[in-house]
C-alpha cells in the first residue's frame, strides 16, 4: 500500500470551535492550512488519520483530576470540527485519552498494516499532544514531519521552543509549502 500518512491531532470542537471549552483563535487559524494538506494528501494517496482526544462520559480518568473536563464523549466537544475536510468512508479515526496518539491506541497497528514509514503531523497543541505523538513516532522508528504552520499552541514561545526541539532531536519541521511540494513529488 502507501508509505506515508497524514496525522491530524485533536482538531476538535472543544479546541477549534468558538464555543469550545478550550478554544483558542490560533487553533482555528490553522484549519485552512490543514485542509490544503488534506486535499494534497488525498490526491497523492496518503493514508489520513484523525486523532480524537476523548474522555469517557461520567467515568473516572486520572488525567481529569487536575484539569477541567474537555473533549468528553456525548458533549460534542470531542467531535472533529466541521470546517475540516473529514471523509467518513476513507479516513481513519483513532481515539486517545493521553497526549500521545500512540499511547494505548491502535495507531501503530494501523500504520504497520499499511506499511507506513513517514508521518506528516498537524493539529494542536504543539507543546503537548503534537510533541508526545512525535516522541512516540520517533521511538517506534517512524519519520515524523511536523508542518509548522499546521500546528499551534496557546503560548507562542512554547510553540517555537517545542518545534525547535522536535526538529533538532526527533524529526523534521517543515512549512506547508514544503509539505505540499514533497507530497506532489511523492517524496514524503
């Protein structure tokens, strides 16, 4: 099958919708960029995987002890924001309850079953879920490419520091134009 996948992390209503519990305008601003990458990924036969942070409704989760409950099932907050080009028939959805999209999910199995080696990573938040996902991708021998204008954090300094560390130690940080170019040429 294909050797590359586009991973879209936590582009959910609680983060990206103006009525979401953890909304930040920088999250919504990256949606058009991510849609451009999705369009190119579809055209170039990339596997597309949407990651959804989702806590079980009315169930204990240690992660919620110190944080306001966001992205809870049946509240709408854990749903993919409507502005994204999601295709129910062809795209995968992976649910997670921790920062990393790999931790206790079947993401690694999906990637291995499809002979994926390289990952384009987009979404929110650079300093939490993006970084944790990149770390695990690196440790599992994938080659992660974070698209810097398709990821965001509330804190710009944290965003920049994490991208710098990711680029130096764990993968590659590229911009949207470079990602589109590599997708079109079949190099990623």
